[in-house]
């Protein structure tokens, strides 16, 4: 195995120099065995930067790798298609289908491909639906609750969560409209697919959510760079949630609207508006234990004013970046 020797390494939440990396372990350069093969890189190596909300039916996933995303979470698609994609691209983690009420969101949407929704008819059926997604390789479960369409009864959503947790799968809820965030929290969901944007979240509810949930950001879907009331509501909700210690993951809902098929500096800047620092943003984009690595050829820039634009130049460190072998000391 080759040792990676970058100019600097962002690892375990801090920037280090004079270190080498192998198998996810950083060691002082002096500890690299003499004669061991090294691959030197200018700039900074860091854990893989990813997007926790994409839809592979609506965006070309291999393009995202070229756009600097080292891994993605597909949060709703046709299970067989997403599974086939992930077999070719193991950096795709996926939820399988949207679990929804009969006639619920997004069964009524033109963008939702046939087979991407699994209507759940009862608590017993919830158990089957989760088992099907798991059998298709899902490592997350996606549930939708849209107040403008039929929604699952609370007991059915709880049954989805119970079945998912029994298999070790976290549950991500699309919560849209009055009462849906509280419903997701009360059902025991682990994540929200979007920072709530349809109304201001009550502070007590934000505090409860912060104690247990992670919210996926998706702030830039509101206006794509042009301020909108929904964007302001979402940023206010996220600020409140973070103030109570809530955890956020960077996610953009790629496939939904004119988003760059890449790391999105507007999403990063919106997260900064909600109070995240550059180190917080790096934590929100990286997932402990993932094998992928990202690379910033010009080095990591932690200046809040220029961080977003500079992070968007990150590349995925893969076989396309050829090693340069140098002799040991
Ligand atoms: Zn989505």
C-alpha cells in the first residue's frame, strides 16, 4: 500500500503538516517505514466531501464525481435502478423508494419515475416495505409527509421507523407543511431531508429535534441564489436548530432545479449565514468511516470570506490522479 504525502492533511477536524496517510490513518512522516512507496501531492488531502441529498434519476451521477463530490446519498428512486447504479459506483449510498401514503407525495409529481414510490397501506405493510428496501441494498429509509397530499397515519410512520431501526437503518423524512416536522420527530425519525422551510419551527420543537436529529440542509433550492421568503425561513430554522446543538449535513437535492452538478458554493454560503464556520462545513460534508478522499490542489483555505469558492475547487482523489513515486528517505 502506498502512503499519501500531501503538503497538508485535514483529518479529525484539524489541519496538519508533516504527515502521511494510509488506510484512513494519519501518521507523522517520520513513522513511514524507510523505502515505503509514497505518493506526493501538492495542496491538501481531506476526507471525501459529499452531498447527502441527490436523486440519481434526475441528475447524471458520474458527472457529480467529476464535479468534486466524493460520495452522494440518493434519497429516493427506483430501487433496482439505484441499486444497479451503486453497484457500478460504490460511492452512492441510497434509500431506495419513497415510502408514502396511497396517493401521497410524490406519487402525483411528473418528476417521480414509475416505481420510485412504495405506497404503504398499514403498519404491517410498513414492515414489508422497509424489508423490501433493505433487500434492495438501501442503507437509509426515506419517508414522505407532505401536508398538501394524503399522509401516512402516525402509527404507520412509527412502524416504518421501528422496522428500519431493527435493521440498523436511519430514517429520513421529507417534511413539508404544518405539523410534518413534529410528526417526523414524534415518529422517531433520524433525519429531515430538508431544513424546514414552509413555516418557522417552534423553538421547543427545534430544541427537541436538535437533541436527536440531523437535518440535511438544502438551502439553495430556495431561489438558487436569489433570496426568497422560504430561504429566509429555512436559514432562521437552521440557526435555531444549530443553536440548540443540532447536527446538519450538507445536501442540495441535486436533480431538483438548476443546481450545479458539483459542490455548490451557494449552499455553503447559505450554511455560513446559518452560523456554520469552515470547520463546521467540512464536518457537515464528510462522513466518518467512508473510504473516499478529496483533494484541494491549491490547499485548504479556511478564511470564511473565500472558503466556499475555494472548497468548490475540490477534486475526488481517485485513480485518475496519477501517483508520483519518490524514493523513501
Ligand atoms: Zn429530494
